C-alpha cells in the first residue's frame, strides 16, 4: 500500500512518515529530499535560480517517478505538492492520502524552535511568530481545498493516529 502525507510546511510529514515507515517496515520517501538528491540542489537553490514554476514541474515529475518505483511506501510530500499539476488526483488514485491538519500555532512554534525557517523558500524574510503564523494562515487558506480531498485527516498526530497496515 502507498500512503501520501500532506499538510502545511512544518506539520511533521517527514518526521511522522519516517517513524511510521520504520514501525511498519515499509519504505519511506521524503519527496523534497528525493528531488534535491536527483537535482543536486536544495529546494531553496531551485526556487532562487529557476523559480517556483520550475520547482513545481520537477516536483510533479519526481512524484510520478517515486510512485512508479515504489508500490509500497509512505511518501512525505512537500506542503504545496497537492496543489499543482493535478498531483492531488494522482495521489488519490495511486494510494491513500493523509492530511496532517495541525493548528497554525503548533506548526509555527515547531518551525521557530527547529530553526528551519531559513531552509523554507516560502518563508524567506519571515522572522517573527506573527509573520510566520500569518504566512501559514495564508497557505492554509489557499491549500485547504486540495488538502480537504485527502482520504484521511489526522488532527492529533501521534504514533497511534496513523492508519494501521
């Protein structure tokens, strides 16, 4: 079975995906890391040198590649992956989509504590909690129509909340 983890940046898709994959002895793919490895550049570098539209095209291509190569996997997608290139329909057709729907407050605190803001191109120039929460709220507003198409929604993410294999 194939699972796609969806949610805002900082919602824990990579963290929980890796944990759940290990627990269930299934392949874990972090789509952002997969793309960076294939391209030999960070996402921030791709955004900076080639723009978001090029990044989204690469993201869609590598999502399809990961799907073809991995019939049984947990794939942690980038926060925007479901929102471009009909990716949400593709993922719903090829597996089970799981929306990690954490509160804006919880995600912003996680991003601030982890010092990961600088690694995230969409948050470039954001440094205060208020700025980060505002950006997260904007992203959620834009992306919720896609996220809401997920087959499963998880609001309290913990080891027991992921679907059992």
